[in-house]
C-alpha cells in the first residue's frame, strides 16, 4: 500500500482485510507471509576490498587525473636533458593524490558499512500483535510480523 500514512484506518484495514479487534486469522497470516515474506532487512554481502578500490576510480574527475598522470609520465619518459628525473615528479604526485583519495574513499565506505551493521543490532527482536481472536496481545518474533498485523506500539 502506497502512502499508508495518508489513508484512514478503515482504508488500511480494508486493504489488508483485517479486523481491528481480532487481528489476522491463521489463514490471512499464511497468505500475507507468502505474499510479502518475512519482516527482515535483506542480507547484503559487503563489497570486497578490490571492488571498493575500483569504485574509487569510477569518478570522471579521477579518470581525467589518471589520464593526465599517464600523459605526463609518457612525456617525462621521452624527455631528454638534465631535468629528466624532475619531469617524473608531476605524474608521481598526481598518482599519490589519487592513491590517497582511494584510501580515504575505501575507509569511508567501510565505516558506512559498519554503521549500517551496527544499526541492525538495534532492531527489536520481539513485537506485540493482536491475532486470531485473542483478547490479549501476543509476543512474537519481530521477523514474524506481516503486513496487516495489528501491532501494539509503546514508548519507554
């Protein structure tokens, strides 16, 4: 259901075919679980270090700098005279900057992945729902909550 927050209670209950006082029946629960799956964030594998490094060189400006370093290196290679060693300074400085940029980018990406993993630890393990004509609330695993469940929300 799109924009459920803009709908009335009756519209939401009608969409999920659920009774506000009794919650989902066993049959509705099975249908909803088959239709929407479990209430879990999809497990994503982290990118390998090599993939993260390669991603740092996908930016257009980085590619332009890499091309400039290659051209500068080629020109320095064919340069003759006393300043041939100093001609290699410019391409090496550009390459060092690109390597430093890649290291910082990989470090930031790893920190972001670690932050997302840390957030997953704050997911509640249990939830309280009304189901199957029960008068009281039932405690179930949060991953077993499905769209259409009447969930009790409480603050601390």
